[in-house]
């Protein structure tokens, strides 16, 4: 039985306002793109505010991006999200950016999130359901 995490993929189209004076995606927008992809990843795991299953409380504590090639206005990007590490209170996801239909990486972001106690702003152990889903990925959620 294969227990490796399943890679989740979503798409987004680069909009004109997300590009800088060099006519490429402004570097700060990649953080926005990661947030969109991660939200869709959580939705695929079964967390959806509009369906009464609220998202776990978490904070981003570290995010590192490497760029390999520019993305431009109106390109359709594929963002792949996979869990790469799970700790007691935190977990790490990797997001990879590619132009639709291309295997070459445009960028790669590693993000560390910490689960927090709602309303108390302190670290808390990952809920067992979230831990299991992060470990297995969306296809087995």
C-alpha cells in the first residue's frame, strides 16, 4: 500500500495587475498565489467554511520562494501542493509553479504553518483528523 502523499494541483490565470514594470509576475504575488492554492488544498481535504466545516486555525510562520523562470500576464499556471513534513504543532507544504502543459518549474515555495489554539494565539497540537489528511493527501482524505 502506497502511503506517500498525493500531490494536489490547481490552476490560476495571471492577471495584468499581478505583473510588475518588467511585465512579469511581481515577486510578492507568489505569496498570494500560494495562499490561494493552499486554501484549495484544504477545501479538497474537506474543510470548507461555506459547508459548515471551518478551517483549522493556523498561522504561516515561514515562507521561502525560489524562482527559476518568469511568469507573465494571462498565462495559465498549475500550482502543485504537497505536504513535506508534519510535526507536533506545525507542518510544511511545498508549492510548485509551472505553466500549464509544461514540466519546467517556474518557482517553488516552501511554507511552514503552525496550528494555534483559537482565540488564544498560542501553538497547539495538530488535530488528529488534520494530521492524517495532511499525511495522506487529497485522494485518500
